């Protein structure tokens, strides 16, 4: 591997200096922009929160708490904390180079990047993730869920095609939706919960090692593995976050042009074929780097960790209150049918407060579904376009915006066809394989992160040892649980 | 006396607070306590407006969590207590202290959501204020947001 320890200075002119990372094109040395002046609350983490706060927080973990007690939440604490560290490490490479983690993976070993390219297509083209939100909307309005899902898909395509700069539209839209979600769940929890609920929920997070015998069964262990994978962002969502960081102009991403909607594709500047590096030997540049790290750490801790915790604690408190009011909820939630369980929770919430409370509960499930769909379709298209543009021969004849639109409309049209004529989650014969790949990708990106950050970055900005230990633990956590479930119970992920 | 300049800065916080109050109060409205909506929306809106005024007067820095968290830590439980005193939903059955402690915990989550929405509304509101007439406090605050955005 042709990786230098420090930038190679060929001439005193800054433009000529490069950082060699792997066998791909070296990165020119450029100035790192100044970090935001204060720890500002709004950043690209909004995408990760939108993608991350999903069924894991609103359904899977409240369900496990009702079944096994609040002590099971220690696994959630580990899962979300691990994801916060993964987020910081993903940001390290993206902010230092302006490249996505996919490009970083290609610098280490190109087939690694193609593995993620293939997994993304296999796992994320199925529109099944739309069903929970659309089904909740059907409960409220009576409109069949397939109609909502197809309309939603077309709307997503139109909005992202007409937008001048896609990042701005998406950030504004998701910010308002997530703001409403956070205030709403806090207010509902304030109305229906009690001190005892929240104490048991929080103390449960510190019952490290608690696993009741029934949790270690073929029926429930795979469900727990799935819930751990869905604590915070799941599958490839963390990898896509690096694309949002770049497009928001964070760190060296400021040197990369932004992706535009199809209607404004002609205004897009030429996309460089590689990222940039800053001079890590210059103390002034390193001071700016520390500013960027503070900025992203604030995002990881308060926004990502805080909001994910808040939403899941709120939904758990709501579920506990619902089960108190109506013991039937416990029975309903034990079943495999997610829609039936969510509907039972909404009914119980209604009987605890008023019929409107149940509607509000379902409204938030629909809102979570909408957030995830908006984020997922954009991120998938962004990731695939990035890899295609940089690594498929001849693709640079097109603009990045055209590739983005191609993947976006491809996944939308495929999604509509499947919603109307096929199995929404994917063919039943490959469901286990898809679930396996989704969790396997999480273990694989931990390994990729270790390789990329420790081999492709200059020494002064490489991760600290403790960070490497945590990411290494992440690889063992995801892959270990996945393979244990497969070997011990013959089941992949529930 | 509170000046027009300060009141103008209070508007975004007032709107977010009122919105959250109406959201929650609406639930009690349908549960048969018609006063619930007003008695939660009113204090939340007032405290939300106070946040905006404190931003304009200097002690609070825009976009940072700690001031918003500190303000809502007592303000949210007090608002809920006011609501329960006028239109009870039975939440005080376990006693006032456990009730206040629980509401204080929830307030931190509420503060994140409040700040998130406030930061979205405030800059565009300040642009409108500038277009309407001279307000030095609003101009200073707007300059801060512009600096943050350009960075």
C-alpha cells in the first residue's frame, strides 16, 4: 500500500503538494475552511437522525421492554453509543478529505467498495420500509396504504428532481419534521408517562449483562440481534452520512461542488475525481481541524445520541403506560405482526388519554416513516451515484446530478412496480439473505473504518487507540451476534 | 416596560411554545377538559417568548443547547403544573414532587425540539423584522446568524 506518513512536498507552491492514499489518484493539499464559530445546533446529523429514528426506536425496543422488562435496554445503550462513535469516525474521513467512505474503501481495496455497492442495491431497492408509516396513515385516514406509498414515492421523486440544491431542500424539510417529532413525543410522554416509568426505563439501561433465559431462544434471540442492529442508524445509513457531510460543506467537503436536482443539473460545476487533504503539519490548520471535530462531536452527542435516546425512552414510556391500561397490548405485541402490535398500542394509548391521543401516536409512526423514506431514497441514490461516477469507466461523461436522478427514479419506479405487483419486502426466498446482508454490512463497515482511518489518513489526524478499540468492538458485536444466531439457532435476524 | 424591539424577538419562541402547548392541550381538550389547551399553550408560549428576548439581550447565545435546557428545566414542569392545577388529567395522583421530577426530565427532550424549531424560524423572522423597520437588537442577532451560516 502506497501510503505516505506525511504530505509529500514536491515544490513550495501549495497547489503542487499531494497526499498519497492507496493506489488511487493522490489528493491535492488545500486549505481547511474555518469551523463554525460556535457549537451550532444544525448540521448534517439531521439526516442521520431522520434515518436512525425509525422502527427500532418506536416499535422494536418498546416491544422488547414489554416482553423482557426495562433491564433489556442495556443492549440499546451499547448499540446507540457504539453508533455515536461510528458516526464520529465516519465524519473523520469525510471531513478530512471531502471524500465519501466508499471512496476511502476503494483506496484500501476496490472490491470492498463494490461489496457495499451490491449490498445497497440488494437491500434497499425493496419498498417494504414504507409499509409501517403508510399503514399507520391508513389507520388514521382510511386511505389504502399502497395508495399513500405510491403517492409518497412519486412526490419524493418530483421534489428531489425540481430542487435547485437537493441538500438544502432536504435539510429544511427534515428539520421541521424532526423538530415536530421531538416536541410531540416529549409532550405525549409528559402527558401519559410517570416518574416510575422513566426511572425503570433509564435504570434498565445500566443492567449490563441482563439476558433472561427466554431471550436466548430460537424465537427471540434473532429478534434481539435485529433490534441491536436497529438501535440508531442501521444497515448502510452511517456510510451515507459521509455523503451528507460532504454535500453540506463540512471540513474539506467545502472544496466539492454540491449535487443539484435534475432540473438544475446544467448549473452543476464539474465534480473532481478525488478529494483533498489539508496540511496536517501546519499548527493553524490543525487548530481548525480540532474546531471541526468539536462541532461534529456536539452533533454526535446531543443531536444523534440525545434525540435517539429521547424518542425511544418516550415511546417506551408510552408503551408501558399503554400496557398498564390495557393488558391486551402485551399479547398483541408478542405476535410477529408489526401493524397489529402498533394498532394495539395506539388503541391502548387512546384509552389512556383520548381517542385523539391514539391518532397522534399513529401520526408519529407515519411521520417517522416519512422521514425515513425521504432520507433513505435520497441517501441510496447519492451513494450509488457517488460510486458509479468515481469508479465506473465512462460514467464521468454524465454529471453527478444525472446519475443521482437515474438511481432515484430507478428505485422509485421499481418500488411502485413491486408495491403494485410484488412482495414489498423482497421475494420471501431471499428475505433471510437480505436481513443477513444488512447486519453484516454494519460489521463490515466497522472493519472498513479501521482500515481507512488508520491507513489512508496522515498520522496526526488518525483515530486515538480507544476509538479504534470501540470500533473493533463494534465489528465483533455485530458480526459475533449475527453468526452466533446463525450457528446456535439457525436463524439470521428477526 | 418591555419595548417593541424585545417583543419582536419573542415571536418565534412564542409560536413554537404555543404550537407545542396546543398539540398537547388538544389531547386534553378531547378528553373533556376544554381548559387544558389554553393552560398549557399559554405558559409554554410565554416561556418560549422569554427565550427569544434573552437571546436578543445577550445572556443566551443562539444555537447552543445549555441556555435552552436551563430555561426549560423549570419552565416546562411549571407549565405542566399550571395546566394540571386548572384542568387536571390525574397526573398528580402520585404527588407533586414525583410529577415535577418527571416533567423536568422530559423538559430536556422538549428543549432539544424547541431549540431545533426555534433555530429554523428565528433567522427568517429576523429578515422580516429588518424589512419592516429599524430594530438594532434584531439586526445584531441576524448578523450573528449570517456569520454562522457563512462559516
